[in-house]
């Protein structure tokens, strides 16, 4: 009985392994969608964002507003394509850490209170992509196989 149960379990795990790269694709697309909204919001009002950054005590607020907006939009493109996923994850994680420590941390955890919940989830997903890369469903994988 135990052997049959173990064989069924191993068979199910084998089927699931065929889909192991799907979560990486889904994470990339969800992150891209999220960063698109914030990146475009920053670009549409870059002067206002720079003023806000200055009020938060962020040094060189205009430069950092442009850097954050550019990082988010470039990140969207790279995440969708699955190109240089590990590399783009690093500056996006930095953007999330800055957001957590300058805006969200003092509001607590809960997203409903503008807490750090959502940026933390983004950070965890980006860290996962940093460790695992974009997966088989990515331009990185296509380029790696072509070389």
C-alpha cells in the first residue's frame, strides 16, 4: 500500500515538474504590470515626484525620480521579455527597499494602511527571480541555448 501511494505521489510530482517554469513567468508578468503603473505615474509627473522625493529626505530628488521611473519602465520591458532578469532584479529590489523604508514602513504591514505589505511581496518575487532567473519561458533561455 505504501509503495503504491509513493509511486502515485512521485508520478504527480513528475507532472508538476513540467510546469516548474510557469510560476517564474507569472511572477515576471505580475511584476511588470505593477511596475508599469508606478513607472508611468512617475514619468507623467516627474517634477511632482521629485518634489515629493525631496520632502521625504531622499538626496538628489530630481535625479532619483528619473532613476526610479527609468528603472521601473526598463524593468517592465526586461521582465516581460525575460531578458537579463537577474540583472534587472537588483535595481528593482533597490527601488522596493527605498519605497519600504521611506514611505511604507511607518504605516505598518497592511497594504490597506499604505504599509509595506505589497512592496515586500514585490521584493520577495524579485529576489526569487534573482536566484532562479527568468526560467525556460524567457529570452534569456533562448539566448543561452543559441550560444
